[in-house]
C-alpha cells in the first residue's frame, strides 16, 4: 500500500487522533473523582496552613475538628449562607473565580477555633492563576499567616510566592490598610503605605505585582465584613478568647 | 537475546543520554533539588520513553513519512498526559512539586531522539527496551545529582535529616548554592568529567 498518498495520510491522522482522544477522554473521566478529592484536600491543607493549624495524616478530620464556622458573606459583610463542616465543603479555585465580579454574592470565610479567620484570594499571575489564603488574628486586621499557590509561575522566580518560606513569613504581623491601598507587594522603598505591605521577590516583579493587585481586590471584598466584626469586638471590649465566638454570634444575628 | 540486553544496558553507562549525548539537560537541572522529585521524574520519563518507543515501533510500517514527526508527537503527548493524569490522581503532592516539568517531558529530546533513531527501524520489544534503558540512564543521572544536591543543600535525603545536629553546632552550614539550578549544571559537568576519564574513547582529541 502507498503510505505516502494524500488520502492515506489524511485518514491515518484522523483515525490516530480519534483513538488518542478517546483514550485521553476515558482516562480523564476515570481519574476525575480521585483528582478532585486530592484538590479538595490540598485546598483544605492550604486553609489550615493559613490558620496555623497543624495538619495531621487525616486532613479532613483535622479540619472538622478545628473549624468553628465556615460561612458565606456578601460584599457588605452580611452572612448569606453556610458551608457544611461535616462534608468539609470549601470553595475551590473555580468557585472563587466566579466571585470576581463587581459585587460578589457569596464569599467564603473560615473561622477557626484558635481565633484565626481565614479568607481566600484568587487572581491572575504571570503565566496562570495565583491564589492564596490569608489568616487574620482576632483584630481582623493583623495577618497571622498566609499560604499562596500558583498554577504555573516560573520555578525559582515567581513560584517562590508559594515555596519560599521567608516570603510567607514576611506577611506575619503586617496589617491590612484602609483607604485606596489595602496591601502592597512592592520593592522595598517603593511602598506608599507604612505598615500595609511586604517586600516583593527579586526576579519575580510581575508575579508580585499581580499578587499585590489580587490581595487588594480581595481585601476590598472582605473589607466591610472584617471592619464590622472587628468593631463588635472592640465595642464589647473583649479581646480575649470569648471574642471570636461572640463575633460568630453577631454574624448570625445579622442574618436573622 | 544478547542484543536486547545490550540495547537495554548500553544507554545506562556507555551511551547515557545525559552524560554522553547531553540531551534532556533542562529538566535535569530543574527537578533535582530533592531525591523524591527526581525519582518520580525519572520513572515518568522511563515510562514515557519506553511506551512511546514501543507504540511508534508497532506503527512504524504504517506511518506516512510526511507526517512522521507529528504522529510521534501525538503518541508522546498521549503518554505524557496519561502519566500526568495518573500522578495527579495518585501522587498529588509530587505532581505539584514537579508541576510543569511532567508536561514538559514531551519536549525532552531523549524521547523524540530515541523514536527517530531507534524505534522507527527496530522491532517493538527491542524498542521498548531501548526506551526503558534510555529512561533509566536519564533517571540514574537525575538521582545522582539530586542525591548530592539534597544532601549538601538541605542536609536531608528523601526529606529526612541525615546530617546530625551536632555537625551544625560545629559551624557546618548547608550550601545554599546547591538548591539553585547552576549547581546542578556544575555537578553534571563533574559527572561527565568522571565518566570521560573512565571511558577514554569518549574524549575528544
């Protein structure tokens, strides 16, 4: 047979591509549930890192045990729903992406028993999406810990936002600002606010700028919620352990 | 049968794809910070080179010559995506560390090189062995480089601390340069140096 004729070439390539596509589609469908479970566990472990909760072997059990409440809020800071703790329901990246609108309808907030409130962020990095979880102390202003992730930032440069421990550590103790600029990730010396930012990573300018922009946007989404619940805290003059539970209750009353 | 054995063993030392042919350098610099990543990467490349050589060899008499390279790429891409999907399902943390490099196996010159040079002219089983052997040769260099980089750069092996605390107290420090890609290149250079001093016939005049 003449394997170099046009007809043969066209038929051959068509058949080959169809077979390959079928194999890939089958593999993707078959492996999807396991992959999804992994992604969920990974998301939860990032949330736990931001909440400074040490994860055990069974991440889901740790989460169930240490979480106080997982709620959904709107942009004005009112509670609009709840995430099931039993099912370890969390917002994954695709769910977070849907919230990036002028007026997000349901933003997740994870409140832990140790008093740390974790909020997510999600945005565009240099090569692909970047995301992160930010844990706030009880004053809902000071950052306790963060955990960032990315899809495809340059290893050794932009990827350092997730795998360079000193970068994540530099967030601890920084505060969310008020006004135009809520948080900055810039070169040292380029900062426009005093306390509301961290140094960018050298060699990763675009990723860091994107991270700063993302943080600003998401802090903006949560600004009202954080301000509202921190206020309740100061009014009742409790900044002890009871504070957190009262905050949760106050959120509940707003809903009613 | 002796030939098959030779086909499999040759790329491990005498015809090693990295240290003799100097192919596939990019990924060997990037994934050798830790042993675990290097081993998974090595295994993945082994599977991809082995299976795609096997499949291409099966198809070798039917492939239209004009779209030869495209057909090879489709087969390699299929294997790479399958490996990537399986890792995502069953070894998620490793697949996260290796991130884009699994997908980039497709651009690894070893895979295409072996298909073009060997699989298209030889029987399927021999091609499978040739692919596996080349993958193993690649994996071996990766593991050697990763061993030194993890040991000297982080003081650990497979994530376990092996350099005792007492040594640090005497003023020993981990070598930060080992964690950065340039050091992998220097180590690779050392490996090539050692191999060429053993195998005199590789030395250029």
